[in-house]
């Protein structure tokens, strides 16, 4: 069974997503509501997938938490290398301009 922590600070939404993920064959191994706990869960659990909201509780958003998980925990680099070596896939590790306008309207994107 594939394991995933869920990072969502809205309780009802988290429970709904947990139900959906379970139906899809995932074992939800924790529900975190902030970046610090998300990074800790990723480091401890080494999950197959992390489903993370962009806007979560605390001063650090889901985008930065995902960046820390990728860069400091180093979990996804082997997967990206494998995909990049065998396809034309590009990884940006940032938010695309359209998504930035929708999710972070206070940030100016060139």
C-alpha cells in the first residue's frame, strides 16, 4: 500500500481528502496542518506521495515546505533524475505564473 501524509489545515477538507486517498489505495499516515510538521513527517516517514495544500497554518506556506522537503530531505531527487533521464520532462520547483496569480495574488510575478 502506498503511504502518504496529508498536509491540510482545514479539518473537514482533510478528512474528505483522507477518505478519497484511502479509496484510491493510499494509507494516510498522518494529517499535518503546518510546514514544520510536514517536513518532519516527510523526513521520518519517507512517504510515496505527499499531498500538500499551498496555504497552510503558520508563517511558512506549502510551496516553501515542499521546497524544503525536496532540497533538504532529498526525497524526490532520485525520482526526478530517473524521469528526466528518460523523458523530456522539466522540473521547475516553483509556482507557475498562472498559479501564482491565483494562489498568491499579493506576490508580483514577472
